[in-house]
């Protein structure tokens, strides 16, 4: 039996299953302070048969370096009370099972690559556009890690002249991609969600342009075959089409000649993150002797 947590800034999704694609039970709890939230999640897992491994896809930043003393900890997050939380260590100690740990977007990317929109391609980037903007990159079946993990929402993008007066909402970078195209940025800039604005409102084209720049940059830098755009903002009717259109314009026939670059929506929908967390649990089982 596998256990999984998709740890988000507003909610924790919990699941158990006999395989990554077989969810036997699922539960959602609100994200409160760490002690309260983790204890409630632990109680739910203990009501089930013993899990053999637990996968955690967490909001970040997080420490993914297995040799680090703070592996499995949440880093310098603006989420009050959670900076420095040893989320992986809490469940490893309480459940006594191996832990698979990654970012929530890397988990979603892994799931879409193996069981969703990425079937048939060797590389995929998953981008969530919502309260924040995050991204995961999977090449050859494995999430890409480096000095830390990808922070695709914090790249800087070219901005229309009319937008230069908007300072952006990112606490660290102001007008990075997250600072100008996330849900809170759209609300701060235009006073409404993108879905609530008229389809002819300028915001749709501007946000699509920012996201198209990210897609073009991913294609140019990583040669990734598919970019999957998910999250609440991407549920805006017509937005995915605008992003594709603008990405083609930006490319100007250069990269598109190969016809292998795709901009698609998630096939797994809201199950991408928790399915990926179950995959992390499944991958952690062979590592048990080294981790225990």
C-alpha cells in the first residue's frame, strides 16, 4: 500500500493506493499551522492499513539534496509558520516508512509524463498557473534537479510598455513571471480574476503573452517536447489557445519547424499532483535500506 500527500499552500490532499494509478481512498484537509496540519494528516493515514512508503509533493521552496542535513524541509516560504518545517522527517519518524520527496509541481510533472499528457514523449514541463507559478521538468522519466529545483515562475519576461507601471506582486522579484501573471497579480492589476473579465479585455492577451514567453524559453533552452499548462488561471476559457497562438508568433518559424513542440492542458486534471506523489512513494520503496 502506498501513501501520498500533495502539500499545497491552501490544502493537503491525502491518498492511499495499491499502485500510483489506483487511488483506494482520498481525503482533503485545509493547510493550517504545521503542527495541526501534519498531525491531522498522520491521523488519517493511521486509520488505514500500514503503508509501505509515503510520497510527498510539497509547495516550496524545499531542500531536495539527499546529502543535506535539511533534506525534506520546506525552505524560505512566505507561508506563515512553515519555513524550516521538516515535513519529510515528521512522517518518516511517525510512520517508520521510506519517504519519496519532491516539489508539488515536480510530482505533477512526473504524473503527466508517465500517465497523462506526456505519454509518447521523452520530455515534458508541467507549469501550474494559480496562486503562484511553478514548474517541473521531466526528462527521460525523471524530474530534473540541480542546485535546488526549477523556479520557472521567477524568470523575468519582456513587458508591454503599458504594463511597466505595474510593480508586480512577487515578494522577492516584483515583476517576475509570477509577479505579473499569477492569480494574485491579475487581481492586483485588474481587480478581478481572468475568468471574470470580459473575453475581449486586454488582460487575456497580456497574460497569454507572458505565458507564451515561458513556453518559448522552455522550448529554446531545454528542447522539451511538451509544455503542460495547468492551474486555476489556465481554466480561463480560450486562454490556452491564446498562449499557443502567441508562442507561434514569438517563434517566427524557427523552432516550430520540427513540429514536435506542444503546448497542452493536463490530462490528469486535479489528480496530477496526488498521482505524482503516489509515484514518488513507489520509487522510494527500493531505497528503503539506504534511507532507514
